[in-house]
């Protein structure tokens, strides 16, 4: 998986302004995605960032890049806890919740929309999306915002500026290790 793809899809997480990011990559059957992930983790771990494959189907892998400390804080939110509890999650550690998310992704018939909580989306917006995805949407960007459209718009803009800036710096020679803070 290329540094360019990671930067295009994960710049706000690399910059420390977003909890997590998801992206898909093509992985030929003969390629070991876990080897690439271990290599990337050796670079990103010292910056407080982890990367893990959530699901592999055919020649595609869904990758999760996240900041464990941010996730720990996000999952302490009472609304987030309530959503996850309803979906059958146990609250031991964020790592356990990630394992449960992986199980949901790989075993459930429906997509686990609670995944927004693992990306740093506002719990109220995640809840509204899960209950009534088309009703009450006030604006769209990285997620559908139902509760605070002005704050969401500002966040979407911050993420866009961050992504554009990181991508430009990458194109000018900065590596993934240099860009991650």
C-alpha cells in the first residue's frame, strides 16, 4: 500500500485532528497485507498511530488507521457507550471494541454503521444516521451531520485543508514518517 494512498485518505488522522480513517486498497492474493501493516506500524507507532486491516475480501482490504489515545477518549462518551452497548459491544478496552468491530464487519449481514464512532464522528450524528439515515440531515461531508451543522462544516473544511496541505508536502518530497505528527 502506497504512502500516497495513506496520505490522501488519512491526513487528518496523521495530523492528530481526527481519531481514525478508513480506506480500501487492492491486495493481490499472493501479497501479505499483514507484512505491509507491520512495516507501517513500525514507522507510525512512535507517533501514536496504529494501522490494522479490518476486513479482506477477494483482492480488497479495508484498512483502519487510528490514534488509540483519541479512540479511548471518544469511546468514553456516554452516547458512544450507549450506541455500542446496543450493538453488543463490551467495554473493556478500545482494542476489544476494535476486535468486536472486525467481527461485525466480517460476520454480519449489514454494515456496522457504528464504525463512525471509531472515526471520531459525533455520537449523536452516528445515532441519527443509524436510526433515520435520510431524515434530518443538515449537511454532508465526511459524515452526515444532524446535530451541529456549523461545527461539522468547519470540521469538514479543516480536514480538506489538512489533506490538501499534506498531499502537497508529500508531492514536494516529505515522507509519511515526516508528515505524521
